[in-house]
């Protein structure tokens, strides 16, 4: 799907456990400017409902699992993240919704820019209006 792909990271496993290194511009396609994580999401809660104009992100479920619905004017995909050595890259102009967070799940997000509310498109109709010009 356009501007959306799974990235498999290194999983360094030994008798002491697992270690996954992630380096900006090496393991993911951008320099990391911001990190945030989502925890404590209750049953039935759906988050997201937005796209970004410039932001690139990689979502990694460090514990438990979460489902991500990604959409553009032509396509829709459902991804379940449940492996801390796998990331979902989401680039600009992709609508996303996150749901079915399991109890204790931790969703880590690596982002290419500092937080800016101006970069969000939070209305689906406005998103379609802007995205149609990009996808055609
Ligand atoms: P939002 O991105 O809408 O969360 P989600 O897509 O997971 O539902 O952000 C929720 C709130 O947190 C919103 O008021 C903006 C704020 N926020 C920050 O202040 N800094 C950040 O880096 C992020 C991602 C959100």
C-alpha cells in the first residue's frame, strides 16, 4: 500500500533474551526526531482517526498486540502488530486507526518531526479532498 510497509528489524537473541536495535536512516527511512508511546488503552477504544501531511512514522508494538487500519482514497489494509522486531512504516497522507489494544500493550512510535498539530488532518472528508490530489 502507498506510503505503508512493514519493516523487519534485527532480533539479536541469546540466552539472555532479545535485543532489537533501531538506527535512524539505517533501519528506518528517516532521522528520528521524536518518540512517544501509547499504553493503558481500554477495551473497545479506537485511536488515530487522522493522517499527516509531512510526518513519517514507524509504529512498533513492544508488548501485547494492536491492530492498525490504514486507508487511502483507493485502498484499505489491516495490520496486526504483535512482534517487537517488526515495525509498520506509515508515511504522509495515510489515514490510520488503531484498535484492539490488548491489556498491557505498549505501542511505540518513532517520528520524523517534532509534534505539530498543523501537520494533522483529523477530518476524513478533508483528508480525502487532499489525498485524492496526491493519489491520482
Ligand atoms: P493523537 O496523535 O491524536 O493520538 P492518537 O492518534 O494515538 O489517538 O494525540 C493525542 C493527544 O496528544 C493530542 O491532544 C495531541 C497530543 N500529542 C502531543 O502533545 N505530542 C505528541 O507527540 C503526540 C503524538 C500527541
